[in-house]
């Protein structure tokens, strides 16, 4: 992890919750929608430890350089796309403001600079715990 990224994440609060709720997998697309207006104008960069779908390659390609807007990322994650070890970083201008990390198709960690974002997610995922 780069020093700049580590410093940015150090200023964030976060939550963690299971990626599975019963038989339903919480997708990256679902999390993007749950971010609401906070996430709409962000620029995203996505990295994968394991490529599980051709759309992952396209997301990595679009993440190079300037990144992609939220609607582009959303279009690449629907319909249903289950990830294994992936991270999506959202930037407002050049400032890292949200990090969505998926671990082994089993857990999501969400870090954000805005506590309101985390509060909204806690309502949708009541089993969420603070990081």
C-alpha cells in the first residue's frame, strides 16, 4: 500500500459485514447504489487479486490512469457479479473518500471519510461491525 493511500485510509472510519445475507450475495453494484448521492460523482479505480469474469479486465483497464465514473463502474458490475478479493477506491477530485474491499467472497469492508455513509450502510446491513 502506498504511503499516501495509507495516510488517506488512516483518516477514514469503517465497517465490516458478511458478503452473504442468507442466500443473497451483496454485490459491488448494490454497494454503489447504497452510497447514493455521495458516490454519484466519484471517480473509481478497481483492483483485483483474482479475475473471475471478463468484466474485471475491463474494470482494470478503465481504472488505469484517470479511472472511471460511478455509472460506468455500475454498468460493468451488473447484472450479478460476485468478486473474490477486490478493492474499489472512490475519489472526489484527487482525494480518496471511500474504499470498498471484498475479501474472498465472504466479507465487505467499507471505509469512508463521511460518517453518514457508514450510518446508512449500517441500516441496510445491521450485522455490520466497526473496523
